[in-house]
C-alpha cells in the first residue's frame, strides 16, 4: 500500500436496501464530516468541503476489508461506474449492487447475519492542520482530501491506520519545541537593563 494512504473507520451502519426479498443493494456512509474518527490516539475531523472535486478525479473501489486481492465489489472511475458515490451534508455516501460472485455472496450473507455493520475508507490528505489543545491532546483537521482509494464494508472497524498522519503531528510538536527553546531577544535586553550593562 502507498505509504501516503490512510484508513479511517466510520461507526455508521452499512446496510442492505431494496424492496424484494433478494436484496442486493449495499449502502452506507464511508465518512462523516465534522465527526471525530474512531480508534485514533488524537481527535480528527474532516471538514465539509474536503471532498470537493475529489470523486471526479479518483479511481475508487468498494472492497471487503480493504482487500483488493480477493476481488472488487464495485468501482467508481472518475465519478462513473458500478459504485455510486455522493456527498451530502452528513458525509460521503456509497451504494452498489453486490456482484453475483463469491465475494458478493459472502458480503450479502454477512450483512444479513449482522457480521458486517460498519464502513471504512482509504484516502490521502492534501491539506491538514494540527493543533495542541488546552488539555494537552491533539486535534487534526483535514481540510482537503487528495485522493479517495476505497469505500469498504468491514468486519471490524476498530483499526485506523495512523502512521502517515502522525508524521504531521510530529512536525508540529518539533516546531512547538523549537519555539519553546527559542528565547526572545527582549529577554536578553531586559536582563542587560536590569544589570545596567
């Protein structure tokens, strides 16, 4: 996997929809705006507007547990295909018809049984900011997503890949350390004045 890619989970139910008993339409939200991501050692929110223009330039797969080696469930290439992606006030919604393949049947059976009930997405970040909050914890705000790679139903949404974004936090921490270590010129001037130098 490209080391710039990050994975986030969404505690929002993925479900089967449709009128017939043989439901094959799978839909859910891959990401929610202005909602803290799950399973991270810091607070992270994705701003509304972070996906502007992203779907139209991305090649997005619907995978089971982000695993492309098992096959794909659907695909949206630059906004068209069997994976329907739409952005609303809540977040990024995805919908597709489960394929009549072994993977599609596995997904449907596990959705019916309640084994799969959450979503996850894979992306990279074009623009973000980090801030240290008053309580000492960190907050990351994602202003712009660069590319979206997949929107996936998952068995276990407790894991978020964080190694890439934590480098951004480390850079901010280093800048804060440098600021704290830098003594302003006024400090030395006030010492000189008090010593009459």
